[in-house]
């Protein structure tokens, strides 16, 4: 199946260093080598998980990265393959390498960053992975870590990074508790539509759909801003957001609200798209509840995988129906689900088309597949639900 989502041009190094994700770098030494390079390069580690659920960070980065030029992925199980083809997309020229030595040989030198592209449910490094990260540091590579284990709190990693004059970026590490924000009600000051992209399970494509929707709106002249809520979106380059699953629950809604207010004040957008996490009905992941409370969305796009029988990592737990999830979301948050998007895993092209037609008939809302159908369908979901966005777009075109 051909995807319409491609890796975007990367930002210059100055943009990366100005990014909220990298604010802490200002207090750390920076390699002269990195200062001279205009295009920061990165190798993404995803051993035995690329293309799978626990490889979602790596999967997302090879499809879309604004901050880094992804030069290769490490996964010995799929070495020699093109990463785009493994994801079911068209070839993207980003190879999958056997190990770090293989990745460096392919790059013809030492890339600027080593990104941990795995997202295991434990959120922790294995003993082998710990050694691998230390190896990358010893070669002069800066580290991007999206796990729950914060490497800057580990003396061995700190000592190694200082010795090699590199930085470790713990993406999920929240600010000090004294600086965390509680819900204030300022979300009412955000006058543009807020649309949350939620799902019926974790690792189901919410971030990918949110990214495609945001880009498609901007391509058509709508000023849309994406607010990230997880480590992958922030690593990809979302300029606004917070890794909510690492925030104490008392502050989650407030941090979500604050990120949206910052995006509204900083960009004066026509639409704000909010990345979802987990599922509101999922007992293991409560982040969706905080996203709904903190963002108070005017509309929701729901992502569902018709070919998925049970939830990820919970084989005893059946997937909910879209109708059940929609009823729960609308009752919980007083919002409206404006459309359904399909994750086409384990589905043929014929099955995708049939599912889209079935859900449109059953649910009475538009449905599409963000990766195999035209992004126009996503844009039309928004314009149909929020006519004032269409009117503003029309006025700007005149």
C-alpha cells in the first residue's frame, strides 16, 4: 500500500537547540563538530521491534522527522531491508542496519545523535541496551532517550557524557514539581477549534493521523498547530506539548491546558490538533482522560484498527467497538466525534474500503484511512465540522 506520508526536510541545528525539547542543552557543552554541521543526523535503535508495536517511536521517525535526518535504523532481525517497505510504505532510502558498527559504516562517519526508538511497556533499558548506549556515547554521539528511565539521573551515563562532551536528552523527564501547572480554566481563552485525535487502543496510529492531518491542513492554507502528548511526537519535532505519561496526575490536565494555550498564543492558529494517548476505555492507560479534561476539545477524530481483535499487550482484553468508544468519549467530555480513521493492519485493500463504508453507514460520520487514502478526506472532516475554518480559508484565498 502506498503511503502519502514522507520524511520531511530536517531543521537546521539552531532550530533543534531552540526547540523546547532541548532547552536544557543551553547549560551543557556542545561539540564544535555539531556546531559546524547544518543538518543533524541520527541513527535510531529499534532492535527486534522495527515495524512492530514496541517500535512505534522508530516507526514514526522514519515516516516524519522535522528535527533530525534519520540515516538508518538498527534492527538485526530486518537488516538489509528498506525501512519504508517494512512499514508497508514506499521505499524511503533509510536502511535497516545490523548493529551500531554497521550503521556507522553506512553513514560514513559518526552521526550526531543516537535515538532510542523502542517504546517497551516497561519503559526501561535492558542490560544490553545500557551497554549499547554507553558505546554510542564513547563514539561521540549525543543521546535522545524517550524511555521512563532518565539517563541524566544515572551517574555512569552522566560521567560518560561529560567525558565525551556530549549531551543526553531525557525526553520524558518533567520539569520540577514546583514548576508544574494545574488546570486554571485558561483553555476558554483559546478561541480556535481544538481537535483531539484519540483511539480505541494504544499504538494504533493516533500520532501518525494527527501529523498527517496537521500537515494536510497547512498545505491547504489552514494554520494548524500540532500539540504533542508523548515522547515520539516531541522527538519528531512538535514545538508544543508535554510527555503526559511522566507527569504526576494532579498536574496532567494543567500541563495539557498550558501547552495548548502556549500554542494558541504563539502561533495564532486556525485549528489546534491534539495528539491522543492510549484509549479512554483502556484501564491500563489513563492519559486520554487528562487529554480530554485539559484540552476540552471541540471535536474528536477517533482512530480504530478493525483487524485488531485484542488490545496490545493484553490478549485477554477484547477491542472495543468504535460506537462504544464514541459514546464513552462524548459522555465523558461533552464533545463530538467528527470522524473515524482506520489503522489498516492485517487488512487488505478491499477490506479497508469495506470497513470505511461500513463505519460511515453505522456511525453516521465520515471515515477514512490516513495512510492509504487522500488527505483531502481528513481535511474535509475538519472543514465540515467547523464551517468557520472553511470561511476563514475562503476569505484568505480571495
